């Protein structure tokens, strides 16, 4: 979080989940990350949610995460053609 909202480049797309039964990281850490990302003008898409009754381990939202990634990639469109050097 040290670089979010600074002159450093911030990724434009964020998918963040935090389990409400997570014993390793306090909610306040992820809430602060959410607020910092929401305030960063470089962030275009922030999908943040507390995952109800989920522990620290992931894998409870894989289909949802993959669908979000597919949408972001589709919206981004085809990458620009590489520059030819000659």
C-alpha cells in the first residue's frame, strides 16, 4: 500500500476478496487497501468484497474471479501490434 496513490504506476484493475473468518489479517488492512485504491486515479476497476464466513484460504470464488478476469481482458481489447525494428 506504500505506493498506491503516489507517482508510482498502479495497476488499473483490482479484484480483492477477504474472508470474514480470516484470522491472519485484520479487516482494517483490507478496508484501508480498498479505500486507497478507490482514491487512486489510476485505478479504473476495483472489485472488493468481504467474503462472508470464509477463512484465509482462497478457492471459494474461482469461477467468479475467472469471469471477472475474462471481462477485464475482453474490455481491454487486442494488444497493440509490436513495433518492428529494421
